[in-house]
């Protein structure tokens, strides 16, 4: 089964893209390359993508490291509330967050209306193009720092900080000279993750980029839509090779094994109070400004989803709120279908992929040989396949009846989107479950076998209950990923499986109708509510499973 899955949905689609790009009958590959190189739009999209990726790494590191410092290093009042604000990109992410930013700062946004009160000549489309994409990336990709760099700084030996302070170093200088070099490998790894995510992003430039700023994923979709599958495939491969280079750099950094400031930490990290009143006030001010920046789009997205559509177009801040928007959405089949589609596809995809990944990672952990290594390598292939390349590869592979899927056609079918989702979430699932599997005590397995238990019985009664908390949390995390997925959805959706992300963007793209904006806000709020509920339920279930496993 695993061999069939790997061949059908990992290896063959990649081969199909290569065939489409280099072996298509009647198509001269050199001419295709010349056309791509000679196209001004393609060159600009490549430049824009690299330019945005490099700038985003810089700005995200500035904001992200400051967040980490005020949460874990400096003593700042209200840090609990700051932590909630800085954690919002975990739930308020991707197409949902980009939509929220558009509604706040875009052409018809409340902030734009507020600015025009003071400057009537202000261009209403000021929040567009590369600055808008950069601003959104800067504040929406800091969750990497929130999750990983915070964990790294907690393992820094505080005695080195104390030594620097005793020599007269200021708190800021201590953080830069002592702490930052220790966590530098983690920061570098996170920077590569940010670079990779920016490289393959689609929602931000599609919604905020405007007509003059396009990135590679958009160009691939445009070429695919006009029937230039050879050019789209070749450009998707360029994107894939770029992602592969970044992935190999990440692997090289991880292989060096220097992610913390030592395996033993005699003195746990403690927060430092800033004695200088001016510096202390400035740090607090910047922290609170950041909190406002993070909270405002979330708050206004939720609040405005209850506002009448007309008031969104005519009033700076709506004076009346109603449930009519939600009633309209939830009582209309055309609007309910994307919600049901996303939930059904998310639950089914996550359930199937959890079964596959748990089985595969268990097989890999228990059988250390060339076949298990090949299986592990195969499962990590999607890590270097951007969403656009996954979509193009499935289109190229299964646009005609194919014996690998028993003579069926995937293109235009309902299941093509769940399959794409499964490919996208596969490597992260395997990575997290493999780490959990590796942490299991091998003596438990030996003890079960010594009592005559079969391998399946040991897996069902010992291994699975211990892994249950991780399985639940990984499933919840990937379900929220699917709810917010837009890149593969934009390529592969059809009338039968339109997901929430596509429905949301469709409403944003018709700004002349105020009711459409209200409906898009409702969709965004529903996505956030679903993601939040799933994460909370998963956390509750995982805690319960942990207690059961412990007993």
C-alpha cells in the first residue's frame, strides 16, 4: 500500500511535471526556456519573489527577535497578554489573516477611511504592492520565532548572562553579545523556514499585491490557466529546485547539531529588568504597539463580521451590529457548501493521513534498513514541493485516465483537492510523529514481547496510547492548515469542492458590493472560530490522553 501511494502520488506526479516541461511532444524545451527568460512578466515575478523573500527574512527576524526578547529575556509588564497577542498568527494565518489585513488597511478598510479624514487626497490603494505584502509577512510569520526561538532561548545558560551583567554590560548588549550568538543556529534555521514560506506563498501577493506585483506562484497559475502547461511546469520546477536548496541548507544546519547553548543548563534563564528609565519605557512602548498591531486585524475582522454590509461601505466604524450576515451565510446552500467542503475535506484528509503516517513512522522506527530509509526519503519529498508544484504535478499526471489510479481521472474530481492537501501536510506529520516515535522507551516493547504479546497488540495497547497526545495535536494543527490553505486550492478546486479559502478570496475580489465584503468577513471569522475550537479541543483531549497513558 505504501509503495503504491508513494509511486502514484509522490514519484509519478513529479515525473509527469518533468515530462510536461522537457518531453512534451511537439514542444521545443529550449524555445520554452527562451520564452520564459525573455518574458518581462516572468523575470519580474522571479525578481519579486527573491526580493520579497530576502526582505521578509530581515523584517521577520527584527520583529520576531524583539518579541522573543520581551517574552523571555526582558522583564515587561503584561507579558501574559503580550504572549496571547504574539500567538495570534498561529490561528489567524494564511488567507484568513491576509483577508483581515485587507479589510483593515486596504482600499475600503477602516484605517484607510480614518486616514482620509486627515488627508482627503490620500490614494485609497496605498496598502498594495510589495510594501503591503512585506508588512503582512512581517507580522504573520513571526510564529516561527514564537514556537522555536523561544524554546531555544530558554535553554541558554543564565550564568553567562550574569557574568556579562557583572562586567557592566547593559541588558540590550547582553542579549546581542551573549544570548544571540548561542541561539544563532536556531535563528538561522527559522530564517530559512521564513524564506521558504515566502518563496512559495500565494495568498498575500494575490490579495494584497495588486496588478503590478506578482510572484512566482501567481505566474504559474496564470500560465496554467492560458494552456501553457509546458511553461507552467518548467516554472514550477524552478520553484521546486529553489525550495530544495533551502531544504538542504536546513538539513545541513540540523546535522551540525548546534541548536542550543549546551546540553546542560546549570542556571535556568531568568528575565532581566531594564534599569534605564528611557530604555525601559521605549521597550514597553514598542511591545504595546506590537500588541495593538496584532490584535487590531483580529478584533476588527470579528467585529465587522456582525456589521450590516452597507455600513461597511459608508461608515468609518459601524454603529449597528446584527446576526443577519451569519444567518444569510448559514441559510444559503451556496455559502454553506464551502464551509462543509472544508470541514469534510479537512477531517477526512487528516484522518487518512494520520493512519498512513502513524503506520509508516512505526514501520520506519522498527525496521532500520535500506527500505525503511527509502520510505522515509519518499515521505519527505513533498517538503520541497511548493503548493503550486503539487497542484501542477497532479494536473499533469492525472488529466487523463491512468492505470495507477485504476483508469480514473483526477482532474476536475472532488478527491483531487483532499489528495493535494494530504501531500502538502505529509512531511510535517511524518517529522513530528517520527520524533515522538523515537522518544518511546524501547524496553516497553521488549517487556510486551517477553510476555508473549504480538507486535500488533503491543502497538495497539502500548505504543498508540502513549503517542495519542501527539497524534491529536498534530491532527489538529494540520486541520487548521487545511482550513487556511489557498495555493493548491486555487489551482485544483471546482464547483463540487470549493473550499473556504477560495470562497473568501472570491468575495474580496468583488469590492463594489458591500455585502460581499461582509460575507468574506463572516467566512474569515468562521475559519478562525473553527481553528480555535479544534486547537482547544485537541489540547483538552491530549491532556486527558497524557494522564491515561501515565496511569
